[in-house]
């Protein structure tokens, strides 16, 4: 079994967030028609971090901000051993004609993002949808979706898990790990951070 290894420590993660924010600023200018939407359950932590960093860089929030739970839009939500527990969706605006940036922590198979795009359509038809992710596991895609903004790309094998820890939520420090995945109890089991 391979030892866990840190691929982003707290300092590097801060730099990644700053870089992603500058890319958003470059592409969205005034943010007048932009919405940032964090994907539940773990993408909301990355979305909060991006939202706060953008406010520090450009002043007050000029974009709309929400969170979306794609649980019931997933193609596998009925195939689990345990019932899924939905999280909060909070989008108190329409996305009709807007530039939407979906935000997640780990981009793995793409199924969570596909489900989030389906759920997003209940709030209108966006002019454009972009995807921002902290970590892109690029060799594991099940659907033809690619992120527009990537913090870190990793080539992890199927037996490895990318685990994101957020200070104040998961414990001590902000960190991104690659760990050897424990044998699954069920073929429908899903790792905590990988989406």
C-alpha cells in the first residue's frame, strides 16, 4: 500500500485559489452577468474560498452566488445501498442569460457535474456554463465534460482517492492528499471527496 502524499499544502492551495480568481477576473471583467454556484456537498467549500478571495481582489461582490445539490439529478441515486440525504440548494436568482461558473473540489468521473448542469436548468437557461475545479483527475472521465479552470491536474490510479481537507471544516489545515483507497464494501460506494 502506498503512503498518503500531499499534493497541495496550505500555502500552495492559497496560491491556486488566487490564480483561479485572476483567471475569472480576466474572463468575466465586471462580473455583471456572472453567477458562481458551488456544487454540494464538497464543492461549496471551494466556492466559498473563491467567493471570498474574489471579494478581496475586486471589492464588494458583483456576482450572484448560490449552492446546488445535484443528488436527485444523478443517474445513480437509486442504485445505492443507503438512501441519499440531499443537502441544501440555495439559488435565489434566475440564471437565464447569465454566465454561470459551477465550482467543485475534485473532478473525477464527471457525473456529479453532469447532474448539476441538469439541476441548474430549473433556474433558467444560462448563456454559458463554465466549470472551475480545485483538482482534475483527468484519466477517469465517464462523460465528455472538461473543466475550464483547473487548480491542479493529477493522474491518480483507480485505487487512489483524492482527499481535500479544509481548515475549520475537516480539521487543522487546508490540504489535498492522494491516498490509497480502502477496499469498497459495495460496488456502489463513492469516495468522500472524489466526484
